[in-house]
C-alpha cells in the first residue's frame, strides 16, 4: 500500500495570510521523512492554495514522486507537461466548491473528449495518468475505454456516511468497484475524506494499492508535528488487516 500525502492545506494556511509560511515544500520533505511514498498537490485554476512555483520547487526537492492533480483544461495540461511529474490525476473542478465534491462526469461526451485529449498528451510525455472517479462500474468502464493507467476512487461518500450502515454500504461499493477496476486492467487508488478513524477498512481492501490523504494529516500535524502525523498514518495503513478483514474487525493501533 502506497501512502501519498496531500499538502494542499499547508498552502491554504499560508494563503490565509498571503505570506511565505508555512512552506508546503518544507512540509513535503517532512512528510517523506515520516514515511510518505509520494506527495500529492492539487494545482487549481484559481491558484487558491498551491502555486506554480510550489509545484516547480517540489519537482526539484522531493525524493519520492509527485502526483499532480489538475483539471483536463488545455492550459493546465500544458503546465503539467511542462513540469513533468511522475503522475497526473485528472479531477473535476468547480470554482465555487470548498473541496472536490465528486468524481469526473465521464458520462458527458464533452468531458470524455477533453480527458481523452489530456490523456494522450500525458502518455506521449511518459507521464502516468489517473482519473478521479466515483466508485461506479459505468465510470470505470469509461476510464478503461479512455486508456487511463489508473483510477482514484472517490471515498467521500464512505467518509461522510452518517451511520455505520451507510459506511458499510459505501465500503461494499468501494470493494466491488476496486475489484471491477482491477479486472478492467486499471491500477486502483483511493482518496478523499479519509481520516485516522476511518482509513483502515479502506486500506484493507486488497485491490487498492495507493491512498491519497491530506486534510486529516495536516489537521493532526497542528498538534503532533507533520513528521509524527505521517508516521502515525503510516502505522495505521501498514497495520490494516489486509485481504481478510471485514468492516469493523480491527483494533486501532495507536488508540487515537
């Protein structure tokens, strides 16, 4: 299981004061020291947190790999190709949203055409691609037809479940979608809304090979320090009862 740490919200804190700190690039280095397998950032069109300069510095500084989240708009793909990250995850983007609200609408011909163009450019540059989608069979079919390298399953509905029954249903949905995507020849990632309290059942799903987690780690880091926060998440993910666990059958390894 690869653990990628999203450091967007370190930049959010910086932008709240329009100053130079906290530095997301320094945060990325500490995340790597804590055991992160890679760094994720979402470079938005409105540059509300991570700036082009942040991305360029990350490319020169980190020692793992950068997963760059962008929309499929031409100028964003131009930027991604220019910096050449290890991977690009194409995500939907709405200027009014607080955070990403769901997966790409791959049922739309216009969206699929935009993504197909973006994926071709990324493939031509040797950049690994992923599509952020809801855990639905139809979306997975579209992703496979578009020849993406991977899908990142949106875990927001699971994370936001109001009852244990809701969360069990969404976990089952994620499990089935991950198996289906794997069977379609796609690498399977997952992320959005995952926390120290809810990550283990998702980490235990056998077909999911990468998690992208950010807000919860940055939140915990306010109290523990980022390096220790990542070590804690690393411990939880590594201790997940892989391949055989069922929802609810786990003991929290750090009692948080």
